[in-house]
C-alpha cells in the first residue's frame, strides 16, 4: 500500500535534527512494527502548493497536523478542503490527525473553532465510545500526546463518534467507512511534545504548561493507534 502524506506544516528547523519532519514521524510510527504491512510513502507539501493530481494517485491518504487553522483562508487551505471533498466523493481511504481531523470535518460540513477551554497540551486520554471491527487490539481508551487550540465543535453529518472526553468531546470520528480522524498525535514522541510546550510556554501560561509537562509521565498508546490505523486503511481499501 502506498500512503500519500499530505503535509500541512513543517517541524521547526532547530528541532528537525532530533525529531525529523512530520512525514518522518508518521513513517516511523507506521513502520515500527516489523510484523506490520508493507508500506510505501509519498509526501506532498500542501503549504508549498504540492497537491496530487487526483485522489487515485496513492492507495490511501494521511493528513498531518499544522500550526494553521482549518478555517484560515490561505489559498492552500481552501484547495485542501476541495481535495478532501474529492477524496470523500471517491471513497478514498483517508486518515486525518489534529489539523487533518479538523480539516476533514470542516470540509464535509462540520464546525471547527478555537476551543473555549483553551490549549490542549501534554497527554490526554480519550474514552472509546464505540468499538469498531478494526479496533484490534481492543482498548477502552486511547492515551496520546495532544497539541491544539482548535477543536471540532460539530462533526459533519453522518460522522460516527468513536472517542471523546470532557476536554475534547469529538476526539475521534469515522466517516462513511473510509475516513478516520483523530485529535491526538500518535506520531509525536514525548520529547517532541515537550519541545513544543517549551516553545509555547508564554502562550500556554505557567499552569497549563506545568500540567502538560507532568502529564508526559503517563504511558501512551502510540503502538495501538498505529495498529488501528493499519487495520482501518486495510478495511477501507477492501470496502
């Protein structure tokens, strides 16, 4: 399976020697299990207007996080909305993470806004509200790093709520069996999550920063999330 990574931001150049760029993070995540499927990757930097010619150019798609907002009016974001609608119309297997989660929701008629609860940083746990056949191994919750101000406030019509919690009620969605979206970042190493919080300390405020740093002591479920992503894409490709 060839996965097209739709890159919507880049890691700060000072942090790339240690953590790589966002496509690198996703490739590490999805190839960490030696028993996992054979995957190939192709990256498209949407911020530089590098868009696929069609949704059939790759077998499946993955939309990364971003410092931009899904409701921003930059030309590449408007074009990204159009491409998401194309992927949906042709039922292409697609996963959206953080900004990707929000972009897909908004492109398909949902609402994305700056959350009244403020910044989500550190590690958060989303409770699984609905088990799906591809959620193997089964988990009652998914604990992942997060880094976001915006949230999906209202999901698009027909979206299935898979997971949520008090801070972020619409944390994970499935749309029509071929799109999976999540607010958490399974691709983030804890060191990178900490580096982002260090960089944004003033914007976060001392209390949010300290709580976020302390939360990094929790065990995360990146491996489970990766397995679910593999399983979902395989199921969506066969549907």
